[in-house]
């Protein structure tokens, strides 16, 4: 089944593992032009190598740092002159018991 994404420029944030990594694999297979972002640059580089993908399209990105998000977008524009889709699969997940009421941590999850 074709998703109609061949040649679409897609930025995937959080592509170093889990759902983001699997999404990146499928999108490459379907012909999308990708730019990967995540904190774990070594894992992104390994994924790019595995997929025979341009390592210039791999950007160390911590979503809590706006300048790194801007660098990711800038790289996509520099490589492909546009962005068609951004998939934000990155996030933080503080671990604490609900009864501890760490409301500030919960609020960070949505930022």
C-alpha cells in the first residue's frame, strides 16, 4: 500500500529509537526524503548507515533547546528547500509516583 509520501520531505524528531525509529524505516522504504533528529546522535548515525541514508540529514536535537530545533529545521531547508511534514515523536517522561504530585514534571511533558 502506498502512502503517497514518495519525495515528501519529512522531519522526524525522536528517530533514535522506538516508534520514531520504525517510522523512519518505513518512510525511507516508501521513498520519503528524511531529516532525523534526536538527542542520541550515535543511534541516529547508526540508523542512517543501516538505511544507506545521507548522514547530513542527521541532527543532534534536544527538544528542550529551541536553538537545536531551529538547527534541525534549517538543515531540512538547506538539504531539500522545504519541509512537507514534521513528526514530533520526541518527549520527556519523568518517572515518579502519581501520589507524589510532581506537577511541574507533568507539565514539562507537554512542552
